[in-house]
């Protein structure tokens, strides 16, 4: 959290909160964790009074990790012990968020009466003020993936008729005032499946130039602008990216910036990142670089190096595009006078 509280509507007891989630991102895939991939905006969060965690654990897969992040409990307790299908062995593996486990959006949205009386509880005229916790405006942009299955080839009609039923809870049913994003686990970045705006399926064909990662970040900026104009409530914003989860999709102009950079091979990339992590004191110098995965050949033995370079260049482009959008979110906060009272 930033220490200065001089922005408009700044209430240090109720800062704005933004959680930005990247999907399937590796530990050293951003610059401030030793990567060669360009992420200047994420890096700035680490350098501008931020904290880099070295023991933050996920749940190895997308939906269980999201379920834990949203609820603060282990994924089995949240109802998504494996994936988003019902495994038929009880509520721990039902594949969607349990009703008896609250989301962070539901907890922040609820208002809580203040219980302590001190000098800060009275206004300048001596009248007792009603200090309350909670009362947040809540927004989500991006990938939900904690409300059962949505096949990538499902029709718009099926999604519209299925979303919101007992086994397919939606963001607006679980605490979010506004939502733009996908309900399922993955698909095209150019024509995302199960794309929803609040409670309505987005059916139109996306225009040329549409890219899901950009749209998630732009919608997040719109939410910030909206709450700034209301100038009343603090806000909670969950920016839940799909990137860099499969499929490997990125505009050619972005991919071309990284082409050729991975022709040195994955062994060299791993060695360089390992050295950077030690240099940045994120791991001790006594830690050796782990052995190459047994299913991955030596780079010298790779038959199609151009293909592997193109794949990694696309992956890197997905991350840089996401980072650029994070920069737009930070700029929206600064433009609206909200940056110093926002925890990111």
C-alpha cells in the first residue's frame, strides 16, 4: 500500500484494492523476477514501494488457483478441488464455487458498522460519524472459470440459458457489481467464447484489431473512470487475465519484436534467468538451477528451432501486451487522483 493519503476521497481505512491475475505465468516470466520479457509497468510496481513475494503459492492449475484467490480458502473448501466439472465425489469436487464460502467481492461489498469510538469517529462539529467497513463498489474484468464448464464451442444461446443456474454461478451473483469477461477456461483471444457483459452474452463478431487482453485492461480502466466520477465509494477491482494461457495468440507486430531472441535455446534462457534471480536476491546463491525437464531435449537436439522460437516469441508478446495494459490501469488511477490510496 502507498503511504501517502492526499488524493481525493482518500480514506486510509478503506483503500481501493486491485488484484491483477496472470494465468499460467512462470515465476521468472516478468522483468522484476529475472526475465528478458519486457514488463516495465509490472516492474514499476515492484520498485515503487512494492513488495516482491518469493513464497507465493498457487494451486498448479487455473481454476483451483482462482477459487482460492477469490475466497481465501483451499480450493477443495471452495468447491473446485480439481477442475470445473463435477467429479461426483462430493462438494469438494463439484466444480463451482460453494454458496457457503464467500468471495472477497461479497465480503468487501457488505457494510459493517464501526465498533470503536475515538477522536476520529467524530466530525469537526463534534457529531458522531458513522464509520463503517466494507461498502465497496466491486468490478471484475476478465476470466471467471470458477462456475462449472463452458465448452469453447458452446452456442451463445446455450451460454445465455445456462449461466446463472444453480451449478453455473456468475460474477454478478457472487458479489461483483459489474463484469466483462469470459466464463469458461480458454479460447480465442480474437473471438473469445462465453464472453459476457454483466448478465448478457456478447454475440457480435469482434472487429478487426480486437484482442481480449487489451479489452480486459481497457474495461478495467473504464470501471476506474466510472467510480471516480461517482466519488463516493472505495472500489475493489479484479483484473483476471487469460494471458499467457493457451492458445498462443498475439498480433504479428508484437511477436516480431521477440523473434530470434530465443534461438539461443531454453537452456541458455534458464541459466540467464537463474543468474538474474540470484543477482536480484530473490533466491540465495546456494540454489543451483534445477535440471531440465526430462521430457525436454537438449536445444542442440531440437529439430525445428524456428518453430520453438516463434512459440516463445508469441508467449513473450502476450505478456508484454498484458503489461502495457497494466500501465494503462496505473495511468487511469493517476489521472483520477486515486493512485496513492490504492493497494495493487
